[in-house]
């Protein structure tokens, strides 16, 4: 009995570890895995026997990434300039146009700032700001690289693009091989096939079926998360105004969806989406705590009014947002954001 219990416990732990890896896996890696699974002879037999049926989800949309070949650095998570569609940099990128911005600032052509300015019809100072912005946010991505060590910086895996249609945010997924199907498993035929196959083949079939179930579980949970955050943060996405985000903690979202907080954390930790104004942001942007919202407000205020001391910033936050923060908190948030002191901002 002890041996049977240990075997069951070991199988359960192994299954949980496999699901955890699937939750955290980048979309490109999962897409390669799905293609490999479906190209195998065993998967074909499961289809022929009716154990597995592929179902096309209704109303699923697909899109192309604007910045294909580039990945968003994890160090840019929550960066205010990234998530503010009404901000100066977002408007500047929009005025240049996606094609020119991609070619001139995301390409590997080695243009000088003066050349970029001339090609895009902007000032050299604006070209410098955009180049520094891109250098801070994006890193060249080698989609065909066999191993992740080619990537110097940890990066986010882009899931989908968000566009606005009829005044509402809608999703368009990037990886069709992952999102254009669901796996339906017939348990009765699953049992029959297990009896017909040699024990070794039956074990392999069961392992494959469990992996398909995990993949479907990952997709279903992630889709529910995306739907929930789009509904909650619709006003922010439609307006582009970062200050219109509402607090939504991971604990509150996991309770709302009836999933474990650890599952949610693993699922969104390294995932990003493309915002309606073209830039990408991590999913954590949609589940901001009260503290992270205050930090972003402080960031914008410090840059907009460089003449304010920490005490002046404290008074302005109280006046504009009705929040009372200590001077120590202001100093700490400013340092966490990499915003210089009064002397540095004015110099």
C-alpha cells in the first residue's frame, strides 16, 4: 500500500511540475511543442480512434506582431512611458508611423540619430529620445535560436495584440498553432484504446493525453485571465490614459477566476501583450496594486515638474490624487523608479 501511495503521490507531483513548466513556457516554445506532438504517429492514432478531437474555438482572432523580431525586456515591466498611450513618446511614435518606426528604430541598420531624425521628419533630440527608449525596452530576438542563452536579457513572451473595435478592447492572438484549436478527449474511447494497446504503448498514449490536457488547461486559464483584465481595464485600454487603470491585485483576480494565486503568478509572470497604441507591456500592468499606481503617478509628476523637491512631490500627490504619503515613501518610490533627486532633475 505504501508503494502504491508513493507512486500516486510521485505521479501527482510530476504532473504539477509539468503543468508549472507549461504555465511559464514562452509562446514560441509551446508552439514548437504542439507542432512536434501533432506530427507524431501516436497523435495520429489518437485522432483516428476518436480518442482526441480537435475543435476550432468560435470567434477566435489572430494578429501579427508589430515588432516581430524584438522582445520586451522584463526590466521594463510597468514602465510608465510604455503604458501611457496619451504620453509624449507614444504620440511621437504614432506620428512617425509603424512602418518607419520599425525600420528606422528597430532595424539593425546602425543609423545615427541625425539620420533617424531626417528619415522620420523629427528633431534630432526626439530621435535620440526614441532611440534611448527602444534601447531600454527592446532586445533583438532570435526566433530560430535553439537555446535561450543567446538572449542576454530575460524577456517577455508576447501573447496577443489588443485593438479597439466599437469602443471595446478585443484580442488577436499571435501564435495560431497554439490558439486555433482545443483538444477534446473521449474518456470511454481512451479506456478502450488503453486495453487494445501493448502496455508500453498504452503508457506513452496516456502521457501524451495528459500533456494535451495540460496544454488545454493552460490555454483556457490564460484566456479567462485575459478576458477578465480586458473587462476590468477597458477604460484604460480605450483611452490610453495610464491613470485610468484601476487597482486589481493578483489575489483578487485569482479569487474572481477561482484559480490558485500561484497558478496565476506563474501564468502572467513572463507574458506580455501589445497595447492598442502599438507598444508592448507585461500582463502585470493590468493587475496593479495601489502602490504601483502611486509609483507611476509619482514618476510622471517628477518628470513633468522637475522643480519639485520630495516634499513638493508629496504635496502634489496629496493635492492631485488625494493620497497622503510620507516624505520617506516619496524618496523610496523615486529611487525605485530611477528618478533622480531635485538637483539631478534640474541639472
